[in-house]
C-alpha cells in the first residue's frame, strides 16, 4: 500500500460505554494551558482513538480534529468536491496524502487552535507526519505528544465486528488492519521515543484515559519544552 491509508467517512462508534465513561472518569477540565498542547492519537482501527480523543478534548478544553469529520464536512458543502474524495467516501478507498494534507491544513489555519488541538485519524502515513511537523514548526507550535494505543489484531477485530457497522465486514476489517500494520512501524520510527507515549488499549476505557492523561501531564505539560527559533524564554526574566 506504500505511504497510503484508507480513510473511512463514518466516525468510529462510541456507544453506550463512552457516554457512561465520560461522566465517570473525565477529570476536572484544565482551565489554563501555559503552552499550546498538540496531541496525536495513533492506533489500529477499533483501538478507541475517537473515544479517548473526545475525553481528552473535554479535559483540556481543546478541539478534536478527525480526518473523517473533515471529509464529511467537505462532502456536505455546496461546492463540488473532487472526484477522488467522493470516490474515497463512497467506497472506503484510499485518501491520497495530498488530499488528506489539504483538508487538514485548511482546518489548522482556522483561528480556534491557539491553545492546541487533538488529532484523531491523522497522520496515518509518514508523508502526512512530515507535512504536519513542517506545518507546526512553521507556525511556531510545539512538537506533538504522540499517543500510541496498542492492541492485538484479534482484540480490535473482535471490537470492530461487534459494532455491526455496514463497513465492518470481515473482509474490510482485515484489509484495514493489514493496511494499518503496513504503516505502523514507519510511523513509530518517525516519531522520537521522547514524544511517543505507548498505552495498552486492551484495558477498560477509564484506565486507558487515566494512563494517557498521566503520560501527557508528566511528559508534556509539566516538562519544559525546548524553545523554537524566535521564541522568548520568559522563565529566566527578572
């Protein structure tokens, strides 16, 4: 599949467990982030990326951006979307890196992300990761905290088939998992161990959230981040 991935227009089903879990384990919302917080949620389909991104968005009061949501919004506009995007939405076919980057760039240029954002379903290829890194650097945004949700194929396969979605047939599920595994190690190699936060996604939803929140707090929020070129170090000012 090379540096390509399948984008699916239907968002991951959250279900009753998310509704209850968000009430049960969402911590007090973060009222102030001293620096912008950028979080990427990576993991196989069915690992709970959307569930955890939603909970983190509520905790830190920053938007979640999903590539499937951007695609649905693009298709809902009056202007005619590209044939490739329409084909991708209709068939679950590959959304080319350039199209995915274009959708993401347009969203990131909107003016509501000064405190940061959470990415769900992007980047899924090294080409997309390179584009995102360049964009963040150009805009003076911090390097992202990359959360990797780890779960065996048999676990996520069982979860996906249990959702009873029309696009969750055995054939399609196996194809999506195969495509993910083809890109997974490349993405792991791209991001440095310092920024890659590994989480066991086979745990209960609240446990996964607490572990992600702890890792972000300890490794990002409470840890001094290197200044980018042109930044002013105010911590040493008298």
